[in-house]
């Protein structure tokens, strides 16, 4: 009997030690589930395509938004003012973007919070700068000129501004944060693996210098090139690896809402975008909604890094669909129904 009691005691002690060790080794989860599903009727605000289009058009009106340019400065002030006007708590994060050429440009990440005291939070991101060269333009004489970036930069920001506008008018029981990254599109083209860190300088800086400090959302959603006609948003390798559960939820929702031709169950190769550094440096699970049409020569839409990336490249049906899927996802998430 004494021997049995001793064995039980030793096994219990080992279990206690083992459990403590396992708990200490597990990284704190970024996912905070709701303790109880909210069964009140779910009202999802309707996205206004004209509103998103206007937000994109306004950015383009400043011209190319290359860090350090006058258009960049004016656009920054407008975005900060617009987010503030919708009741968000806005701050900026200035840094020097050191390009692969060695040149330094003044850059700014724009950060906004809605319901800043709420524990459950989702992050929305896009980049707001535009490329300083049109390296894929068919006209050699125009390759060194900066682009307007209506789709590549402008579309993601436009959709996010519309979401913030809607949340101001329609309360949401959740925290929603916005980080608009700067100096995303100034990397070295065709440099292979060695050039990866020359891109996404704003997200690299933010991920190493989180604002707010110790920021820990449930997950993040990155928007990049979400405005062209007939897009195909595949599921890239990094999104699936770091935020696979969230990819499945949002793609399933998009398909259920009638957008199966956009939100396709097509696995794509890993793409160097802001979500890579948010996932690997900040350790925040983030997925990327990025247009990667099958059969494209560049892997992206036809106006990528060319001068045809102006307002003619924006399709209202696309921006409305993307915006509506994200609004539905956020309001469902706020009630534990996503």
C-alpha cells in the first residue's frame, strides 16, 4: 500500500513538473476567443463602392507617393486627417527608409485604433507609398518615372478607409486597428532571394518597433492590389503557414457571398509582401489578400509597376466585393460567428 502511494505521489509530481514546463514553453496565443457567442441579430453595414473609389482617386490626385516627395507628404496629411475625422485614434511612426541603393528617404507608418481598450482586436493593413520607377512599363522611356499606383497602394488604403468610415456609423464590439505601411514598394527588382529585405521597409520597421507597444491582436489582414477587374485572390504560402485558419474562414465567407471567382482555393508560392515580416518578426499571424491572376507573365495584374496603374485600372465591382467581404468578416468576428 505504501509503495502504491509512493508511486502515485511520484507520478503526480512528474505530471505537475511536466505541465508547468509545457505551459512555459508555449508562446502566448494571439487568438482571444469570445467566451460566449452573441446571439443578437447581426447587422452588417453596406459598403459604398463610390466612396472607396473616391478615396483611391483622392490619393492619386496627389501624384506619385514616393517617400520624400511633396505628393507623399500631402497624402500622409490627408490620410491622417481622414482617419481622425472618423473617430479613430491616430498616430504616426517616422523612420528613415534605407534603400538598396544606399539612399535614405523619410518615411512614415500611419497607425489608427478603433475601440483601443477592447481586448479582442483585428489588424487591417495596406501600404500607402507608390513605386518610384515603372520597371515593367512597356515604354523604355518611361521606366524610370514614378507611378501613380491607383491599384498598387491606393486600392488597399481606399478599402480600409471605407471600413473605418462604416465602423464610425455602426458600432462594433471589438477593437479594429489600422497600420498603413510606408516604403513597401521601393525594393530591388529581379534581385532574387538576396533582395527580399529591400522591400517592405515600413513593415520591417514597425514589426521591430511595435506601435502600440506590446501590441497583440488576434490576427491581421493585409490588402495589396485589390482594385483591378476580375481579380484572383489565391492563398499564398506564407498566409497559409502563419494564418491558415483565418485564410479558410475569410475565403469561405467570400465564396459564400458569391465571390468564388475572386477568392479562389488556389495555393500560390510565397510572395514577399508586408505580411511576411509581420508574421516572422512581430509574430502576429497575418494573411494577405493579393491579386495574383493565373497565367500572368509577371504574376500580378497587367498594370503592375507600369504607368497604366492609374484610375482606369480600378474596377468598382472589385473594390465593393473586397470591402463587403471584410466588413462582414469583422462584424461576424465581433460576435464570435466567423
